[in-house]
């Protein structure tokens, strides 16, 4: 028996990733154990049926998006789990947000870590460019075979140089490339975060009132883009309690804008809904810490200012009750994947802003590589075989690829 690879979930889907590599001596490595994107929040029993939970294994999480790690609490308690240090903190924070907790220890690596020896495997993490912070590609050496797992990546974010460095000087002699293909067959906007920043600056300068922006607090590239745009346009960037929590817990020791004296253009807004969220988590001390800081602000204070303000649909009622509802002087921007936007929903920010006469815009760029960048990356790696994962349009990718080895979910493939 030689090295085998099984994609338990992901050969025909985006999200819910779970890949297994088994060495000849029986050592098992699991790459990601993600929650399917269409799973209900309270659903359980979601591990792939083909994943044997009765034999020992070690799990590596490529990054902090739940469709790659969200089944962590369903994994056997005896299985060691690993992730990047910042990604692990983001995983804990996300679980706490929904009233849960990760009880098991998470072993961590950093972008400067030496290769990890785990059983018969040698794993080298490569920090990469993705909309999630602390995302990694994983190089696995075992029994003379080399497998590179791309995880989720792109080449147009604020860490694009990391992907370009991999393309310029790729690891050699790769037998198998497990590569994502999220954006194959789509027309998602793929521009650089720098280009997006310019568009936000232009909109902020031409808007008389507030610029309300709906984006994910975990998309730290977008937070940086908006912070830079706000500073250039002479505005403050206002995030909510959760947005500040992400920055404070992930941004320490980095160049990210973190609430505090070094970033006076950054403010934190406490709303009744945000306060209830953290009260339910038993984190009244965090609320007090923010409320008594020099960077805290209020809805009443913001009424008379011009700011770029973080917004989610769940915050609309608090904003309106605090005198911070939409007006004809404002602009609203949806800066997430368009699949999350229902313009026909009368309770959405888009619909409420439109009804109030505010201008509405979509300014976004994908967290995943464009088809052209996928082709460039695959050509540079030049694997003996490319195994498609995390995509649904691999049969007609529209790009030139190395030899493709299509697998079905649960199929065991012995690497030649």
C-alpha cells in the first residue's frame, strides 16, 4: 500500500471541506473538517459518513472560515487538532459569538514555524493571501511523495505578494496539488483591495452624510481597506463591539488597525444589541473596557459627524432608534458576496437605504483566486496530478490546467 488520498467532501461542492491522507504505516492526516455552507446553524452529525472516526488521526485546519473548521466539536476528543495561531483565536471567537465554546486544545503554528513532524508526515505551512486572516497552504511530505494543499487563496488581496512568491519560487517535485476552484464558472468581481480602496475614497468624498458599509468583521483585508479609505477621506471608521473584538484579539502584534491611541481614526460603537450579545457571553468586562476607553463612541455622537460606519441588518433597528437611520445624504454599500444579499427583503439594509433615498452600491472583491490566477498557480506548481476540491465547475474550468485527477467524494485514491 502506498500513500492514499480521500476527499470525503468537496469534489462537487464549495465549503464543508474534508480531505484525508493516509501513509503506508496507517498514520492519518485530515485536512480541514468544515461545516457545509447550507447546514443549519444548530445541525449536528455533519461529519462525512466515509470518515472513519474510530481510528487515530491528526487534523490540520487551513484557515479560520467555518466551512473549513466548523465541525471541530464533532471530531473525536482524542484527535490532535492544529491551526495557525491567529486562526485558532478566530475559531474560538466565532464559536463564542454563537454561545458555544471550543473546549479542546488547539495546537498552533505561525508563519515563521519550522516544518512540523507529525507521525510519518512532515508538514510545512505557507502563509497565503485570502480574505480570512492567517490562512495557509500546506505542503505534506511523506514516503517520498509531496502533496500541496492550496486551502483557500487568492492573488489580489493585501497579501498577494505571498501567492506571487509561491508562483515565482514554488516547491519542487509536487506529486499532487489539491487545489480549490471556487471562482471557476463565476463572474464574481476580482479587483485588488487597493483598487477597492480608491473606490471607497471616491464615494466617501462625494457623500455628504455617512457611508454605511456592510462587510464581514472577519475580513480584515476589507477592514484595512476601509480604515485607509476613511483616513484619506478625512473620516473616522466606526466598527461595532464584535468588529473591535476581532481586531483586538487578532490584530495584536500585527500592522492591523487596532482600537487604541495609535489609530485615532478608529472608533467603536456600542449598541443595545451589541451589548446584549456580549452580556450573553458573560463578557461584561469587555463592554466596560470599551465603554470607558477614549475610542468609544455613541449613536448620538455620530449623528453630527461624517464617518464610515460598519452596519449589519441586525443593527438597523438600534441605529434608527438612536437617530442614526438612513437619509438622502447617506450612502449604503454592500461589501460582501452578492449571494448574501436579497434586495427584495424589505428588512435588509439595501431596501431600507433605498426607501430612505440613500444611494446604494456594491463594492466588493472575491476572497478567492480568479480563474486566471488559478491557472497561473497550477502551472507554476506543475504537479504530476491536480485533484480538484472546493469548486463546482471543474468539468469545464475554462482555463488550462495540468493533468487533472477527478475524484468522487469518499473515493480512495492511491497516489502513483
